């Protein structure tokens, strides 16, 4: 039990060494009691929270207009072992989340209801057909859904464009998203043991996908429509794959080359994927490692609006407007045990991804009315960097220290013009430290994270609402990010029973870290331009401030 939810895990033997069941579940009580941690996380989840709520909710109180958030998940598994060489398991899972809040008494008024979740199940049978042949059959199905309904209204006062006096503009916005993705899979995997420590792995997979999303968005100013978007996407596909992988190994080395062929029903094309992994132990304390391969992705997540919003849907690739995403990656590094209790791991990597999708907006002024045109654009991304990890153990004390240097650059081709820019998730430097100290039954932890600022796509528009000359996408950086967390837990043992009590403290310095910033067009852009007001509104998203969580775990 903690300050958000309670969870339980139970394993029950039904027939000794033959049959057992496993059950785990979690349910939040945030729909009944809202703790300080809940309120802090809610503000962090929605950057526009305080702009709507003039009387933010107070912990352990109940009001009709308080925001609500509820989540639960459930996992069950039944395992049956009919013989020494056969194992059968049936599993099912379900998770659901519901979020909403409303403020309808005063302007700005708003109402939002969002639900999302996943349900599914699988059947798995593993067997040893021969001493050198292990086989595995898996079949399963799942459904992921997302439903979103939002509406708000606000008032803006501006001087008349013609004559004197002022006009009050009533701006209303609404969005509806209904989406789901179904997936069914049948897999057969085999492993053959070959002499000399070599191993052959092969398998076949049949998958079916079915996705739908329905998106409506509208924006009005005094009943003048600025945005009126309607999208309906429904598609289904079959993906058939066959693969094999062979393991060559010696006393101090291991190489695994592999090949996968996939046939996609919509494009009627075959997609080969090559991959190889290698490991070489040069000495008891020094090991080299390397990986390389190419990959294809046939189901992708699409953001329906600009950066800064979480509205997104899963869509099946159609080979045209939603192409198949392709990528290849290569990595290499080394692991070195400097002394008995000190280990160093270094890894270099490079990854290229093509045919990614993003949303974009364009503006047109017609008869003193601004029309906003939403569109999609394709882009490619290159990511390269290095990860360094150091682990040291001194008795009951452990130190983990990591440093990441990474560069992520994207390239977009639009109207025969190719633009290169830092990717939305580009963060050059990141340092993490974790300290763990065990004193008897007590464990203390202290961690800190430092990161260089992410990118911000700062927009400057001219009087025609077009980007000014010299504009460069994602050319501005956010401030640096720094956070310190701490934790404490104490374990009490009574025979086979353990009671663990503890607390976690997040952002103990209460730094006001900026994790995102993005620009949006004002609800009254034409009127703002004529009155010398910047038509672009800046939105800043802050990370979680100081908060704490108290938990209690009971094991028997």
C-alpha cells in the first residue's frame, strides 16, 4: 500500500509439482481519497491544470469539481505440468485508467473525460520433443483502446479593428477521439542443440492487426470556425514472419547471426531483417560486445496534434500516408572489472529511423479570419551516443554512476525542401547517481539526475502569420534539469513473514525544472497582430515539485 494504490500478489499451489495459480492486482484509491502525492502528480501530468482551476484541490478533501484519476490492473496465470517435458500456462491481463476534471462555474470553462486500457490473454505450451529439440507454442490476443472527450471556452477582450470600443470574443474548443487496436498472434519457436555448444533457433509467427481511430476537432471564435477537422481511419493487416538464428560459441567467445523474413499483406512486400550479436572475453576481467541489425515496424503511434499534447493513436501502416517505419542500429562496447568491487561498462551506439510521422500546422488569413490547417509530415532521425556506467560495492554500500552523451538529429522533406534540425527528444548530456546503504534492516537511498536542456521550437511569426526568415526548427534550448530524490525503508522479519515500511522523497530541493515548452497560436491571432500583441502563446510544462510517498509491504 502506498499513497496512490494498493496491490496484492498471491501464488497458490493447486496440485503439488503439477498445477499452480498466480494472481496479482492493483487498484488506486484516488477516486475515493486524494493525497498530496496525487495532487502533485496531477499538476505535473497536465500543464494547463492551474489555468483552469481557480481553487486547486486540497488533499484529503472532497469537492464536486475535484479532478479524478482512477487506475487498476489485473494479471492471472494458471500453470499445469502434465509431464516432466511438458508445461502449459494460461494467462490473462487487464488494465484500465480513467482521468477527468471539469470547471463550469466561471471562465475559462472546461470539461474532459479520458479512458484508456489494455486487455488480453495467451496460451503457452513448452515441450521437449527430443533431448536436443525444445519447442514452444504461443497463441494470444489483445486490445488497446483510447477514448478522449474535451471541451472548453474562454473569453478574450480586444479593441475593434474598425471604429472604437472593444469586442468580447468567446473562444470554444472541442475534441473527440475514439481509437482501438486489436492484435492476434500465433507463434511456434524451436531450439535445437548442436554439438560443441552450438545452437540453432527458428520460428514462425502469424499476426493479424485491426485498428480504428475517429478524430473530431473544432475551434470557434464568436461562431467563426477556425478549425474543423474530421478524420476516420480503419485498416486491417496480416503479417507472416519466419526467422532463424544460429549460435557459434567457443570457450571465450559467442557469435549469433540471425535472419527474419516478414510478409505484409497491405503492401504485398517482403521485409528482410538481418541481425548479429557478438561477445568476446579477452581476459577474466575484460569483455568486448557488439550488436547490429535492421528492423521494420508495421504499427506506429501517431500524434494528432503539435508537440505538447498527449493525444495520439495507434495506426496500421498502409504503405502510403502511413508508411512502414524502417530502422537499423549498430552498437559496440566493453565491460571491464577494474578491481573486485569496481566495474566499468561503456557502450557506443548509432541508430537511424526512417518514415516517422509528426503533425504540423499552417495558417491562412482570408477575409480577416485565420484558418488553421492541420497536416502530417514524414521525417527521418539519426541518433548517436555513448553510455558509461560505473558500479562500485564497498561492504553494505553501493554506488551506481552513469553518463550519457547523445545527439538526435531529424530531417524533414516538405514541398521539395529538406530541413535538418535537432529532434524533439534531443538531450545532449545526462548524469545519474544512485547511492544505496544498508544498515541492519534499514536501507537508505540517495539519487540525483542532471540533464542538459531539451529543445524548444520557438515560433516567431510575421503579420501574415508566416514564420520569419531565418527561423530554424528546435533551435532554442530549455534550462538545465536537476533533481535529487531520497528513500528510506525498514524491514521487520517474523519467521517467514516480512513487513517493510518506507518512504520516498522526490525533488527534495523543490527545483522548478522545465521539461517542455511549446508555442500555440493565440485564439485571436488576427486581432492580436493588429494591436501589436504577439499572436504566439508560450506554454511551459514543469516537472514534479517536492513530493513524498509512504508505503507498506507485507509478505508471508
